DNA sequence: CACTCTACCTGTGCGC
DNA sequence: TGCGCACAGGTAGAGT
């Protein structure tokens, strides 16, 4: 399931592809499942995008932001894509057959197609004039947030750490896997109330989040048995219930926090005193 | 404000 | 072998 590092990895792959996505014209858009298109009708999306050219690629948190220039219109357009859990975006040969999970195909020049596949149909796509129409409610990107901004935003909350890290309006880009990994490496229990952290612990958490995400980005994301196999980043606790903690050898335990499967080392991540 | 629950989906993997 | 079912995940929106 793509979180920030996996989305970043997709962007890098698309940037380095040859022929590149940047500069490609959209000749047509096939919408195989219209539910994937949010905020407008798929016919509007098709009409607005035909003839457009990709000019840049970026992201905010887990949202991909593809900038386009329309042929006959002034002003920019942005295709915003959220892959949610099972979405995939790939550049393929134009003649490659769709499979049963293909939801959208952008037919391009130079014999290419940009394809959106998504078995679980959770992924969504928007066409807007300003990315903020979709991303305005997001907090700062987790990969580049400064310590000052992190600490400032942290200070206004009194919440359990795990749901706080997962809250995209607090910090954009962290999902279940990297939340568990960041809390493990920070030696913090997911149920700890954020306002109970010492300034040193807040600083440590910020450092760990950035370090974890940077490490994962450097190797193209996580590699989790049976779940996500894009990259080489190996997690310590997520999905490893019953396996020994790499630090102290205590068995990793799975608990439920905010309705989410949560993995901890009960030894290294001690329970907050109040519980 | 903080939290919980539900809905959205479908492939996987379990128990029987 | 095959059936049924719980479960996984991110987010929005409603409710406590």
C-alpha cells in the first residue's frame, strides 16, 4: 500500500522512464470504471485532458500531482491521484492489453500509455485548476517538515501518538506501516498522549520520522511479505507479530489502536504510566 | 476537540 | 475441494 516513500518512488520511476512521461501528449482517455474519477464527470475529464501535455510531476504526502498544459486553453490543469491501498500507476506500451483491474488508461504519443490499476477501487483521481482544491486540508509533507513546524503543530494537540501520526491534516504521508516503524524506533508506545512527551522526545520523534522516510525513499519503499513488494526497505515491527524484536528479542505484539492493527515491542515501547 | 464507528472494495487466508 | 467469513488498508462523514 503506497505511503509517502512508495509514492515518491513511483514519481522517480516516471521521471526516469524513457521515453519520459514529461512532454507526452494525451491523445485520449479510456475510463474503464468511472467511480475512480472524483469531482467531475468522466466525460468532462476526457474532454479536458485530450490534447494536454504533461509538464511536471510531484506529490504532497500520498497525493500525486501531475501538472498539465492544455493545448487550446490558457492556464494549467492538475491531475491529482491518490492510490489509497492497492492503486498502481505505470507507463506501459500503448498496445498492452488492460487487465481486469485497470480503471483508467491515458493513451499517449510515442507509443505509450499511462495506466491506473486498482483491484479494490479505493484509489481516486481529480482534475483541478489548483492542487489546493484537493490538498488544502493536508498538513506539511512528512519528508520535509522542519523541526520547528513539527513541534509547533505537535504542541496544539492532546492525542494518542498513533492516530496523530496517521492524521493527514497533522502531517501528510505517513500510513500504518511507517507510523509503527517510527514509533518503534522512537521507543514510544502508540497510546502515549502527545502532550505527555518531553521536548527531547518530540525532537527524537521528528528525527526518526524523517530518517525512516529518507531511508525508505532511498531504496524505493517497503518490502513487506505478501503486502507490498516494491522496494527493499525492511521494517522492524509491522506485520511481524510473534517474531523477536531486533533490539531485545522480545516477541512483537499486535494490538489495536484507533481501529488499526498496530505492532509494537512491549519491552522497548513501554506502556505510558497512566494506562 | 478527540475519539469511535461505518462505509467504501476485493483478494487473501483462515477454519471447518 | 470448497464454502463462508474475518480481515487488511486510507479516508470521509456521521455520531458520541
